[in-house]
């Protein structure tokens, strides 16, 4: 089941997606997190954030909308209290880093540079914050600026997380590669909206929120395919994966690894089964390594 992601050995291609797995301990009642190929931390910002007021999660058919607003303890507190414990889990740690300005991203990355964290997943795709976040992930020029700036302060593996709301996903992927990304991950959530017709109000205070879960899988798959065709760096595919076949389809579309998020909220013990099912598929199909089927479509 092993794969190599940007020079890092992973025991399997499955990573817990940022914001759906805390800092690695939250699912311990269900299975040991070292079973995963990797864990992406909750998105961090330079300073602590309380997150958004009002309702934060709303269920939709086959998905959820969220407006968490990057609630997090801040990079410094994360390094002091959470990072060592994350690194003690026998799995690849990805530190998901958000920001509101280029300076913010650079300062956050500089502080992480001094730690043993192996991978930074640069989140230029959060739709739920007032300033920054997804604003960097819509057009290629701001994306290139922020990726180059962060590249200049870190030698760590830099994976850039793209937004499905980007104007052109293939061009965005290529722009991030040109700016020095070692890999890309996609997709973050789709900007969406819900209305409570009885209250005659939008469900969320900020009106829009991010849609994730099985509802987005076919669109995410198409975007991973488009992005993978446009770059020569590794791609991590995510968005709505809920079973082994979805993860394998992502690999066939060009992904080296996958992330699983929202589906775990419906079934917290999903990941061990999904990994076992991927293993069974590989054995019964006579596949020796995932590279054999990667990008075959
Ligand atoms: C409650 C929640 C919080 C999230 N927080 C973050 C975050 O902090 N940083 C980030 O890059 N993505 C965040 N995401 C996006 C997920 O990592 C993932 O990109 C998205 O949900 C699509 O995958 P899924 O359909 O498997 O959940 C969050 C998603 C949810 C549902």
C-alpha cells in the first residue's frame, strides 16, 4: 500500500483532511490514527482565531456546508502544545497553514520552518474568512505571489491546497508549480449558500459557506484530473471521497494520494475500512503498486 509523496514514505495513500480530524487525537476512540498514511492538521493562522459567529454546520443532501472561519489556536500555540504530539504518531504530518496577507503566510511558514514538521499544506482556498484565504486561490497572479513568498522562507515540502472556486483550475495548478510548490492538493470546499425560509434569513451569518461531502465528488474528480494533466508535481485528490472506489478513481485521475474529510463525520470508523477495501482491490486486481494505475485516465 506504500507510496512516496514528494520524497516522504507513506504507509498508504490515505490522509485525513484538514479541519475534519483536529490535530490527530479526536478519532482515537474509533481507531489508532497511525493507521493513516498522513494527517493534515486543522488550518492554522499566525494569530489565534475564534472562528465565525452563528451557525457553523448545515446538512445538505449528501453533504454539509460549513462556516467554521478557521477557528484555531495560532501557529505558536500549535507548535508549543500540539505539534510534538502530532509528530509522535507514526504517520506523515501535514501542517495546514492559512493566512490573511502575504506577510501572515510568510511569518507562519518561517515559524514552522524552525520545527520538525515535514510538510506545509498551504491553504489558499478557505472560503469562510473575511480577508485573505480563498482570495489568494481564485486568480493565478495572487496565488503565485503568495506561493513564491512562502517558498522563499521554507525548504520544507510545500503542498498548495487549491480552491474549486478558482477561475481556471488547470492554470492555477500550473501557476503554483511554477511558483515553487512541491505538490498540490485539491479541492477545498465549494462556495455555497442555504436559506431558512421560515426565518427569512440566510442560514449562515456570512450568507455563504463551503460545501463538502459526497455531493461534490464528481466535480472534485474532474478538477483533480484537469489539474494533474497540467503539472508534473504530485497531486493529492480530495472532495467527497466516501469509499475505496472513490479514492481509487482519484488515483486513476492522476492523484498520488487522497484525503478523506466529511464522510468521516457520518461514519467515524470509515478510514480503516476504506484502507482495507483499497488493499483488497489492489490484490484482487493484480496491481503491484499504485503507480501502475495513477493517471491512466
Ligand atoms: C468542518 C470543516 C472544516 C474544514 N477546515 C479546513 C481547514 O481548516 N483548512 C483546510 O484547508 N480545509 C478545511 N476544510 C476542507 C476540507 O479539508 C476538504 O478540503 C473539503 O471538506 C472537501 O473534502 P471532503 O468532501 O472529503 O470533506 C474543512 C472542511 C470541513 C467540513
